C-alpha cells in the first residue's frame, strides 16, 4: 500500500513533509484537505488528527501527525535510500538535534508570526496584526544574527552536511521575502545557506506538486 499524505497545498507543514518524501525517493499519494472549507475539523478527520491540523500520514494503517515527527519517522525508516537526512554518527546526530531544536525554538515561532499575519490571515479575509508582525520580525532578526555567526563556521545548521534541521526551515523561510521580510537575505552567511537549501530539487518539486 502506497503511503498517503493528507494535507493542504497552502500548508507550510505539508510542504515540509512532501520535501522529505521527495528527498527519500518515497512514492506517496497526496490527499488534499480543503482548509478553507475546514475539512480538517470534520469528525472523521479528527479521528486521525485530534488537533484538526495538517498534515498526517497513513503508512499502511500507521497514522502519524506533526510534520517534524513525520519527517523523523520517514528519514529513519528510509535511511538506506535517497538523502541521509539524520546522521548516524553519535556526535553528528547530537549536532543535528541541536540544530533541529534551534529551528523550532528560535526560527519557527517568529517566522510563523509573520506568515500567519501577512499570508494566512489575508487569505482567510482577516486583517493582519501589524504589531505582531513588527514584534515577530524584530525577534527573527535577533535570532538570525546568531544563525549568521553559526553559518560563518559551517555549511549547514548542524554541521557540513544537509539534514532535516535545514530542510525544516524551507516552507516559512521561502515565504518571508514574498511578504517583505528580507531578514534572511540581509545576512551573508544565512543568505548563502538558504540559497543552497532552497535550490534543492526536492524543494522545487514540492512547491510544484502542491501548487
């Protein structure tokens, strides 16, 4: 049975999982969920994902939600094919986990704060909260100063090899300049890093496949 991915084409979390699947050369069936119609809140959907969000996967009856958990599961299950997205060496793995924690604590909250207000809310006919945009942008800038220092010493966030920790940044990071936030492009090492990861064929294909 081919793996099924239940998600939305407009969801950054869905695109994250699609990118992982492509990096690993895993065939899958994409089952679109219309968030504008709130299909993710339907009773039958909540049976699979009790928080009513996207995405989740059905891997031959094994149900899993949360995009980062899905990504780790897939990278572990298919570690023998495609790109090695989680290092096997203990210290390299520790550096990967450190970088993954950096993303979820020091990038995602602030980038998402911008994206929610300037991308998702207008899409739903709601007015953005400009104060939240300002605050999120300021915190993002402070975090990316630290990123620039880290990336002045190594190619990727977890070391010199591309990992899930880098990939996790792609969906939100790619939206920021479209929303007038150039925090990534204004820092030379961050810019070099993001250009390298966003030019990967997997991400280019993920954007097309969910368009």
